[in-house]
C-alpha cells in the first residue's frame, strides 16, 4: 500500500531589496506605521533627548517646557569680568539680565522640524542616540552692559594719536602719531551673553587690543614729500555759474598721511555741495503791470547732486593733481534734474520763455557807498522789457544819477583822476549787463571800455569785458533781434559781493562765442596814489584800487544760428596803466 505524500504550500512572501539586502514588504509597512505613530505622538511635543542647559524637556509641549525651565533655572546674581588679571563684578540686575523661557521652549520645539522631510526623519531617528542641548534665550540692557564694561576698562584704554598731514604755509607738516590700546568691548559683550545663555559661571577675560596707527620715520618722510607735491595746486568744483575753490588747506584735509585719500572727508564735501545746490523744481511767476514786469521768477529745474559720483570725481581729480603737473583742475558737479510742472513760456504771451544769457561780476573791496550805488542802479533794470527790434539804451533805462535820485558819493574815474562823485559804481552795472548781452548773442550797438583797467572788473574775469557809461556822451546799447520780447532781471548779493544780470526771451537757436581776450602792449603802472578821505579817521589808510598794467586787449564776438554766422564783431580796449589808489583818512576824532 502506497503512502500518500503530503505537501505543504506556504504563501509567497513579497519582498524588497535595499543595498543588496532583501526585506519583506510587511516590514516596510511596519516601519512606516511606527514612524507615523512616532510623529503623531510628538506633533505637539518636543522630540526625545532634547535638553535646555541640562534640563530635560523631551515629551513636553512648549508651554510645559517653559514652565519646567522657569521652575528649575535661576538668574545668575553677577557677571565676572577679568580685567588685566583682576576680577570685576557686574550685578546681573544692573544690566537687566532676563531669560525668555517661552522663546527657549519654542526653539526646542522647532528642533528636527526644518521642513526638509527626509532630513528631519533622519535626525529624529538619531535623536534616540544623540543628546541635543540648546541654549537659553537671554536678554540684557546692552547700553547698561556697555557702560559697565567701559567703566571697568577705563584704565586700560590709551587713545591712539593718528598721524596728520597739514599745510602750514609755506610748509608741509607731518605729525607721526603714537600707538594706543583699547579693550574689545564688543567681543566681551558677546562672550557674556553666550555664557549667560549656557548658565556658564566662568569669568570673561577682557581682551586688550593694541593699536598703532603711527608712521615710521620713512613713512613720515614719504608723506611729507607727497604733500609737497600738492603745494600750489587748486581743485575747483563747478555747477552752472557757481564755482567752489579748494586750495592747499582744504586739499590737505582729504589726504591720508598713510597714503590714499580720506573717503569720509571727500563724502563730507559731496554732502555739503548737495545741501548747497539741491533744490525742488519750481513753477514760474509772471506779473505784468503798466508796461513793466512787476514780479517775475523763471521756472526752476529741480536739482539733485549725485553725491556718490561727485565723491568719485573728487578722488580721481586728486589723483590727477598728484600724478601730473596740472596746477588747477576743474570738476563739474554731477546732478540729476527734474522739470517743473509749468514752464516759463506757459504764463505769458510776450515770448519770455527761457534764459538767453547771464552776466556776472563781483565787487569785493568796494566801499559802502559804492555798494549802495550798485544796488540802486541795478534795481532800475529789474523787470524791464525790450520789444522785438528795439535798440536798448543803458542810459535811458538808468535815468538821472545824482544825490537827488538817491545816489551817494563814491570814487569814479573822471578826467583821468579818481575823484568822489555821485553814482560811483554804476559802471559795475553796465559792465555786468554787457556780459549778459554777449552771452545772449545780441548785437552790441555801442560799447566803450574804461580808460584804465579797473580791478573790480577783473575779479574772476579776464580783462577786456567791461563797459563804461557816462550820460549823455557814453552809452551801452544792444539790439533785440530775437523773435520775442526780452526781459531783464537783476540781483545783488552783498554777502558774496556778486552782481548778476539775466536776459530772458525766446531762443531762436543762436549760439554766441566770445574768444579768449588777447593782451598786448603791456606797460608798467605809475606810482601809488593817495586820496584824502574826510570820512576816515586821520591816519587810517584804506586801499580802494590796485595796480594794473596798461595794455591793449582784444577779443572776437560771433553769433551763429543753424551753422551760419549772423553777427560778428571785434572788440578792442586800449587801457592806460593804472595806479594803486589809497584812501587816507583826514577826519579829526572828537
């Protein structure tokens, strides 16, 4: 009898392979179930093996953890700092040491919750084997802590003396400086907070850092030689009609004795220029009454100096002055412009649309009466309109010049002599208007130069650009050959001794060119002239004019439009030699 073989069939096990090892799929499901349960359990709890300065807060909610920390941790009573081997004790209360336990608990809760799921799973698994100890969140009154550290380190600090490079005319002076030392309060503050956050009672050693900015003898000699290269050199910043001059005393402030330039000082200049020049755009004002413009102010473009570009340009200019032989270097101040909402031409129908030309002169050294006459005479021209085709006469617009019309006695040139006369200074006004008419490209019908070179008219100007007037024989005239009316505006700045004429109108595209004056036939001045002045105390001497050599001065004036010359004229001035003039006081004091 045959025996029946019994064969048992086991169900097939589904498996997966990882790194060469084969695992049942059921094991994967079990692991996922375990991991899910683990994450759900700790969804609002701090993961295992997490401590805060040795206090276990694993399995706590953030609120429970904060309570446990508050119960188990006390604020230290003092902070100990070692200063040059000696302990200095700072009361924790005096610097307001405080622990933020809720924030510390929140930090603990965020452990292993970075948002990177795979990295977090890996770190959570490692948490069973690896302890994580997080610091406490601590705050201090930083100002009080700095003050306490500063007081503790006061005797350790020696202020370093930084080297200087100065121009004390006519020499360059270098002071080498001297070394010093200072406590690193910032580092000490960081270490104190770190120790507090870990309840570490060990003292903080205050680190003393040596500072030695001084120059060696060789470096000082090189610095002096470098400074000597700037003697006699000038940096000029310009914007429109304004110029700002920096000579040796100002330039030396920008030089770093150790080499290079002081960027902070350069930035101060750029900032100062911005404060001086920056302005908002402004709409125009135009009030016309009884055939004259009573009130006028042209539209003004807004200006904003580009300080960073200006600083860079100044540094480049200094480098050029240092490396090359140039004595004077000009830098145009870079600025962005903003147009006003309303333009000048929008507020009148006379063709007063834009600035055509500006004339400027200065009168430094003028006596009080001369300044008065300049202000009075220039006011006669403010708001005057010149019709198209009209030949404008300076004398007609000025009117009578005498004590009866408000003028005071000041020195004038009459019959080859310097004498007191009504209206001294009026020629400053005619000279300035002449320059404005030239810059506006207007035909000059009549102009006569002074007999002598007058120092006032060569302040910031070459010779030959003056115009004398003396009614009724000598006048200044120009023609309005533009498409519209011309408006004359004047301003006097008695602080800077500057007179300005501006001519507004409609531009037809003309461009005026004034050649550089050519000086020939130079002759020496005569002996100094002293003139008695009853307004000055006896014995007092005051110089009112300066020596000027006689000369012939010529320049060419041409006006072009669309590439064609529409007007040209050669001007020749024949100046006799001019002597220095001094006022000699004759008044008897009481």
